[in-house]
């Protein structure tokens, strides 16, 4: 009698093995399961505690920024105990040269503009009020070059002017991309230009502009500036962009010197040809680079120590460098490699109309009102909020996701 041979298909065996593996946890002793659940829960609570501690560490460094009449609203972050804070140029350009700043202690502090960077959309303001006995809490500036796609990122600020007590709103997400480019506006697209910026899915809405982007150690890794909601009803859809903090650091000295910062240019236009060739299409022969021998048709190989394979890479680097910054340029001319150190020329920006430094003197008229005791009545120190609720100083640039 022939033996019976059972033939079983491989897919059936695979399904059986997977099912048995899935049942193993239910076959384990209850004590072992309880121990595993307790360990997992402890890990989750430890991560949660670390996140809450990071928020508490920087909570009082976030600034809600208003104009003198409390119209509009933006955000900022104090990075120095003397009250210096970073924000966006498009926030201060809408608010003016002075205004009110709210902190999580519920108080409003007068601020004034120190310096601004129209090209990179950055500004520094200073809050009034620090004394030897009262220094502002401040956040540490981190290193944005260490940011990786997938890192957690916390955006904090004043969206829609939600908090009457001036406490910031916190949103948590991840870094969706690094070294992104967002084109600017104005002549040549050089106003509000975002180079090497950080893309995040942390919720950014109107009012978040100028606020900090933190890593999970409570360090500032960027200044939030754009959200991709211009044609989506001003509602966040998970595409936000932050100016890298390393770019901000390069301009802080000029900003503190009360300057209108200027970005650098090689005074040359490049186009991509083939797979990895960036070719010069036009150049100012009187520029430092032109005088160094760089000519039309030359291939750009390296800029500031970084290999250039696309015009995107070139634009990302040049957009983050100040005027007069020394850079090494390496190029190919007639199949020969050449190099030179040059200083970047300055990009000129349209000058905003001058603001009056003092209010006009009142015309002669009745004496100021007095109370019953003969004392002059003072105006309220903090004006009431007016204007459209939740509207910030809107960026001039469209916030669409271009230049990826």
C-alpha cells in the first residue's frame, strides 16, 4: 500500500507561521505581559515628561508682537537676557518701529526695532524693561546644520491672536525637509527670499510668523516665516518653512548695529545644462568675480567649499550669505580648473518710506483735562486691541511650495 503524501502550498504555510507568531503574546504568562506593558508605559511617560520639560524651559521666551494700536499680530523669541528678540522682517514692517510685546507672564512690554534684513525676512527688536533684578528669560540658539528629516520640531507663537493672557500656542510635528528654497519677491525675487530653509509639518498659521522653531532640547533651530496656505483660505495644510538659525546668526552682528542688512551676490546669472553642469549665462565683468577671470560659458564647480551640481544648490547657498562675505569660487574655464577668493557684492533693496521719529506737535487749544484734584489725566498706557481679529502683518511673498 502506497503511503499518503500531503502536499501543502507554501503561501498556506507562511500564513500559518504568521498566525502562530501573532498568537505568542496571548500565550505568554500574564505576569510577563504585565511587566512588558509596565515597561512600555514607563517609556511613553518618560518621553512625555521630556517633551513637557522642553516646552516649560522655553515657554517664557516666546513673544507675541503687536503694533502700537494692537493691530495685527506676529511672534518672536528672546535670545538674550537684555530683551533682544528675533522675528520676521514682514512682521515689523507691518507693525512699525515700535509697539507692544506680550510674554507668558501676562504682561505687555514696549519694544522698538533694532535692525532688519529685508532679503532674509529677519529682524531684531528689543523689549524694554530689564533691570539688574529682572532679566528676561531667553532661549539658546542651536545648530540648524544638525537638523535631520524626521526630527521632532516644536513651533511656538501667537496664531490668530488666540491667547488674551499672552501665553504661546505650541504645535508639535516633524522636519519634513531640509535645504529647501522659497523664492522671494521684489526686483529679481530677492526680497523675503528663503534659502536653505527648514520644511516642517508642525502647524503654522497666521500669527506664527517670526516665532521660534525648537528642537526637543529647547534650542532654537529656526524662525518660522511661511506657510503654504496663501490660496487655501489661510489655513495650515502641513507645509511650513522656517529660516535656519545658522543663517540668522550670520546677520545678527549687522542687525545689532541697527543696519538694514544686505545679502551677497556674485553679480552673475547661472543656468543648468546637462545632468550636473551649472554654466554662467551673464556676468558683470567689473564685479570681483569678473575681475578674477570668470567669464560667460564657464562652469561653476564649487562655492564656499560646497560642490555645485544644480542651480538650486547655488541659489540655496548664495541666498544665505551677507554682502562682502569672502567666498572661494572654483570653476572650469576652457577645460582648466581655476579658483579665486572674492568678496560678495551687495544686493540693493527698495528703501521704505521714512517714518516720523516723533508725533507732530499739537495745535494750540484747550488745556489738558484735569481730574477733581487738579491733576492732569494720563492716557492709558496700553491701548485696546483693534482691527481684524487674528490677522498678522501678511508676508509680501506668496507662501506656495515652490523651489523644492
